[in-house]
C-alpha cells in the first residue's frame, strides 16, 4: 500500500503501545519519519529500538498531549530534533 508517507514526519500520540504502536509501525513501513509521543518513555524507547531507527529518522517523546504545554513542546522539539 502506498500512503505517500515517504520522508514525511508523522506524529503519533499514544504511539508507543496498542493501536498507536500499530499506526507507528505502519507509517515506518511506508517510509515515514515517526515522532512517537506517549506518557510512557520506556515504551517509546522500546518501540524505537524495535523499529531500528537512527535518531535522525524519528524520535520518541514522553508526554501527555492532552496537556497543551506538552503538546506545544512536542511540536517544537520533534521538528528541531529531526531537522525539519
């Protein structure tokens, strides 16, 4: 399936477990650059390691995007850290 995600940044909130992890994995298979946001940093790190991505091809960030300050920070940090 071609979702036209090659080299596009995809932010997946709740992206380290369950349905979010499945979305993250599918996005990576399509060539996307994932920014995984989850309240569980350990789960973010585990999924990132499982996906075998270089740090310039994505990021795992801890936080709760229901909180505006976390959401704003992730938008800023995610883009800067992966060079977009």
